[in-house]
C-alpha cells in the first residue's frame, strides 16, 4: 500500500509533469474565474497583481537572466503610457495601436540604455538606469507637451469600448492583463529554455568569459533590453487606460522602478514564474498587513512590511520559487531512497 | 548680477560642505564594502532626529550632539553590516540582494520613524543660526561655514586614518583585494563592519550639523541620498577626499545652475553628468588612487 | 549549499507564505460601524499624513455634533460613522481603496480626500460606479470640469483660493510682486492663477520662480528674487518647503514687504512650530481661522479645543467640518441612501453662510460650490495666527511691511 503511494508521489514529483499539469490547472482556474466571482475589489487586486507580474517578468528578461539589474524600468513604463496617451489625446489614435508604438519607443530607448550596459559593471549600471529614469521624470514634468507636472487625463468615453480600450466593468481589463501575462510569461519561458537564455545566463555569470567563448554580449544584451522595454511599455499603456490618469509622480519615480524589481526578486529572479509569485506575494502581503493592522496606527503596516521584506530577502535569496524547487528536490531524494 | 553669481558660488560651496560629509560616509561604505547602501539617507535622518530630540528636551547644541550622533550611527552602521549585509555574502545574486536588503532597511527605518515620531515636519532654531559673515557684500552663513570646515577637517582625519594607521591600511587592503587581504590574515568582515560604522558615523555628524538649517521628518534622507550617490561616482570608487571635492562641485553646479537655468534643468544636467562620468571616467573625475 | 536556517523553519515559512497568497481577497473586511457608514478617504500615512490627521479631526467633530443632535432624522435617527480608508498619499492607493470602499464596504457615499491628485483617481472610480463623491478639500479646478454627475465639491477652487493671495497683495497697494510655485500639479495650477489675477489687477510680476518639489536648498531661487527686488511675494508651497524657504530667506537676507503663502506654510500650525519666531509676519491664505466671527465658528472652536486641547483650529479641520455638516443636511433632505436621490438633494442645497464665511450652492452643471469664490488671509503675529483680511473677517490689522530680518 505504502509502496503504491510512494510510486504515485514519485511520479507526481517528476518535475516535468508536475509543472505542466500545475500550469494547466492554474490557467483553467484563472480563465474561468470571472464566471464565478463577481467581487469588484477582488478583480482590482487580481488586475494589479497581473499588472505587476507582467512588469516583473519583463524586468526579469534583462535583469534576471542577464544580470544587468535595472532600477530605471519606470522610464520604459512611462514611455509606453505617455506615448499612447498623447497619441490618443492629440490624434484620437486607438490605444491599441498607440500601445504598440509606445512599446516600440520604449524598446528604442532601451537601446540607449544598452550602450552603458555593455560598458558599466554592477552597481554603476544600476545607478545609471536610475539616473536615466530621473532625467526622464524631470523632463516630463517640465514638458507642457506631456502635460507637465499635472499629468494627463485619459479622455473618457461613455460605456464600454474595445476600440478606445475603456470599460466600465473590471472583467475586460482582467482578461486583457491576463492575456498579456500569458504572452510575456510564455516568451520568458521560451527564452529561459533556449539558446538565447543560455547565452544571457552565461553573460550574467561571467561576462568576460562569455565574450571569450564567442558570445556576442552586446547583441544579446540589446535583444534582452528591447524585449524587456517593449513589454514594460505595453504594460504602461494598460495602466494608463485602467487608471485613466498618469503623471510623473504616479509612475516615473524611483519607487516605482524599485517596486518592479522587488516583485521579481522576491519571487525569484531568473525563473520565469518567479515574478508572478512575487507579484502575488507583494500584493497579498500588503493587503494582509493592512487588513490586520488597519489604518489606525499610522505607519505600522508599512513598517512591518519593510521588516517582512528584509526577512524574506535574507531567507530566500534566490526567491521563493527557487527555494520551493530546491525543497522539491529534497523531497524527491527522500522518496527515491 | 556679478555679485549674485559670486554669491551663488559661495552658497554652492557651503552647501557642498554639507553634501561632503554625507557623501564621504557613503564613499567609505561603497569603496570598502562595495555595497550600494540605499539606506544611507536614513542614517542621516536618524542623526537629525537625535539632534532634534536632544535639543528640544535638554537644549543641547547640535555642535555637541554631533558626538552622540556619530557614536550612535557608528553602532547602527556596524550592526547593519554584521547582521544584514554579511548575510548576503556569497549568496547567489549577491549584488542585487544587497541593494534590495538596503532598500527594505530604508523602508523599515522610514516607516519605523513615522510610527515613533509621526510625519510632522520639525525644526530647531538656534539663536545664532543666521549669523553671517559679510565679506565684500557676500554673505557667508556662519552655520554652513562651520559645517564646511568640519567637513574639511574630517576629510583630512579620514585621509590620515586610511594612509597612516595600521587599521586604515588594513581597510585599504580589503578594498583593493578582498581575497588577498584575507590570505595575509586580515579579518575582512571586521574591517567591513568598521568601514560601515565609520561611514554611518560620518553621516551622523552631517545630520547633526544639517538640522538647524533644514527640517526633520521621516523621509528627509531620501532628499539627499541620490545626490550622495552622484557625488561618490564622480569622485571615483571609494575615494573619500575625492568625495569632498566632488561634493563641492555638485554644490556649486546646483547653485549656479539653479540661478541660471532653473533648478529642474540643473537636476537633469547633474544626472546627465553622472551617467557620462560613469561611462567615460569610471575611476572618477580625478583619477586619484587612494 | 550551506544554509544558516534549518530546513524545517524554511518549510514553515513557505507554508505561511502560501496561506498569505490565498489571503489576496481577504484584505478589506470592514470593522464594526454605526448606522450610516460613509467612506472617508484620507492620506493617513505618507508625506501628507499630518494633513490627513487634521482633516480627520474636522470630520470627527462634525459627525459627533450631528450624532449628538439626533443623527439623520429622516433616516430614523441613524447615526453617522466612517469607514476610514488610507490613501497613503498615493493616487494609485487612493484608487485601490476607493474600489474597496465601494465593493466590499459598500458605502453609499465617499468623502475626502485632501489632495487633488488623490481625488482625481478616486472620484473617477466612484463616478464609474455611480457613487456620490463629496469632495471637501481638494481645490484643483479641473475636478469640477469633468462633467461628472455624482461629484460635488464644497470648498473654494484654485482660482478663488490662489486668486485671494493676489487680491490681498493688491488691496494693500503692492503692485510689483514676484511669484514662487513648485513644479507639481499644485504649483503649476496655482501659478497660472497668480499670473492671471495679477494681470487683471494691473500688477507687475517681476520674477516668476518655479522649483522642483522638496529641494535641498533654495539659494538659487532666493538669489533670483534678490536680484528682482519685488515688494511682495506670492507663494505656492507645501509646508516643508515653506519652512526651508523662510529659514534660508533669513540666512541670505532676502527682505520683502509681505509674503502671501498658499497651500502649505503659514496656514499650517506645523510651520510655526518648526520656525518659531521666524514665522512671524508671514501671511497665509485660508478658508477659516479660529478668530473669524462666522456662523458656527464659536461652537467649532470650543468643541475642537475641548477634544484636542492643542492649537486652535485653522484651515484643515474647518473645511472638513463644514463640508461634513453640509453632507448631513443633504442626507437629511434626501431621506435615503440612494445615489440619485442624494444627487437630487445635493442640488437643492442652499446655505447662505458657513464657518468659512461663504455659503453652499452647487452649480447644476459642474457641481462646484458657486458661493465659494474667495478665501481669507491670516498672519502670524507674535506667535499667534490671526485673521487680517478681508476686513469683515479680520480680528487684527495686518502688519505690513514686515520688519527686515536684521531688525528682528
């Protein structure tokens, strides 16, 4: 009897099948969710969670896989958001096309970041990305064309409109961001398991050695940056359409870039599901803490949050996902002996 | 107009003195331990709160409480290195981990202080705070001039420490080559803790001196920390005296720029210079080897 | 791989984490409230938290008065309570919390929000859900220019509020002024009003100064002003910057005859606490001060002092108090918590005078309070904040010009 159970657990733990089956079930649940649940606030949570999942996964492509940690992703986010919004306001261009243009512009500006990326190492690169985002933020707040410090309000149409990317209910936004998440995660998965991913990770481990072995470091970093920036820009447009208001303070600060990176780090830099888990954790923990401690004692919840974050990062340096994978490994070894 | 420009330069230099103290601490930490310490601004903030409390409760002048601040912050820095940063060594993604641990620490400090002190803006007023020396119709604010000279003295003391003392030489050895230093028997971790402690202590002095002419609230550190990073990069990795000079340069740039092209564009300019200097002068503007 | 923490501990923690993951939808369960629960969205943490705190006091006092006098009688004497939501001074959180208030706490009305940036996102969401949004504090003009049906604002708007600073300086005979405003939505809108109003009065603006939010030094700005030598200064700053600015004015010896500060600064008690004597003679634009002889003022001051025993009430609690009382009247008239009935009742509001001196009547199209066209000016005199303008509210005469720094 025990023998049969052991066999079952053994096969279930065979990593390949576990992941594929789990993924399928989770996807099914997520897609069918709206049919069952009606809670508007719940949707809002899920939407923001997936929004951060998209951001974290995109960030991961350049920073997790290639090790070029960026603290300036808010810049890409904003380029996407502002581009589609400005095109919408001035040329009545549908945000869907505006989104693609915005994403491309972000990718282009990613190339600008790429130049220092190949020349600067470690902390210097990180700081240059932060500086880049700050420059952009100041520029935007001075620019009347981009609404300046007052930001831009996305013109509202009455009713639902797929063309104008606006909806009264939440569920269309939910499906859209879910769709984006699936795409980005899929691409991330493909990269991780391909030659490109291998090269990126080699670059992360030891750039010099990779170069010597014939890896075109510059080319692959450019590729990763462009992809990362493109999807971040797309998420920016989504944000603009969902929140209906963008401003330098809301989306261009260093705090935003840090949030994006944090999501990937706590979930697991360098794995494709890491950022999703990270986004869920980031949001989930925030909500739990706020629920338990309420708004009464000012600052307590954010303080506890900071402490939890420190403890977490120290306990799970490789992120939660990697930790669970390692755990799975021990489990497996136990059952085989 | 010419007088105004000169005055702008004077103000810039004096401000630079304050920035210098903050940055020298960061230069030491970044240079020796090689950590991007995002919580550095909070060291400043803690010192400012201590100075404020000690002044309002017992009337202790900030120039006296700077000893208390530097001592307390030394302890805080030492402990931060020992309990937090050390834990990140030799783990995968070490560099990134360090950044985020310090970010989380910064959040904890800011929000912790928010709980204790509330977000109210506080200030202290020294009777002699606006005393100024007027030379040739240029105003030299007394308090800021004092900070400037203290920064100068401290900078020299640190230089002496690093160059002439055994402990300092050990620290420099660790900066140059961690493994080799360990091989000759230098306790690397202890030196890291010391460097972090001294770095934080320097910032503590800055906090005490800054309090009378600024205002205190939990997020005050955030206003200065990015500038400090720009300064230490311009100075070159770990160069403490370089940080002093770079701080003066940034102070003057900020002042002149603000006067001539407006503060927002000046900030952009400073960040642009920051990026360019990292690209083209990675060893700092002065290429001095400490 | 060597781990310092034991495996079982790590396992426990990850189990907890999984539970937390399930906790996503839990956030937002409400605490026990009284009969009518109104959503109250304020920045209780973050940079605006001290103002949020002051705002809340105004709301609390108003509700205590209402409940003491029998609650909402048309709803069977129902008492009013709040579901407090913390917007954390962040527009995204303001939006999130609004969603929560509507979906989970199911509040019939939302009020707040202190800042325009917080109100914009929150009220857009409320409008989407057809929930009335009763704005008492944000003065940003554009809020009532969006054609929203369920949005109402009781306080004066930017044009009226910032315009008062210029009107005041003009009334005292200052024709050559300079303006200073920060580079944010607050400052930019204030600055626009400053320039327009100054032109209307035929005043000359010698220097227009702008600065990025929360700088570490004002010396460039002060030097520019020294060069321009204006008679008076109109300023739009938050309190922290105002504190630094005044300190540095003294350090660098910038003397002007008068300063009229909007938003933060002179109208904020923290400003005087931090500056001590330095705050004297600076003026601020407010909608209410404890010494104004307006309707309900004495009662408000007494209740405030009794409950909070600190400084006398000023700008921030007042507009919340006044706005909340008006809301209670609307609920009384509506006799229901239905959104459309509330809107209908609100449009019938016709109050001739409130705490602030102006009454309340909503424009049927924009839902802005058309009686709120002006504000008042206060000045710090020997450590006390007194109303100095317009004459009918003034309890003391304005002291101008301010004595030079070296003469103090």
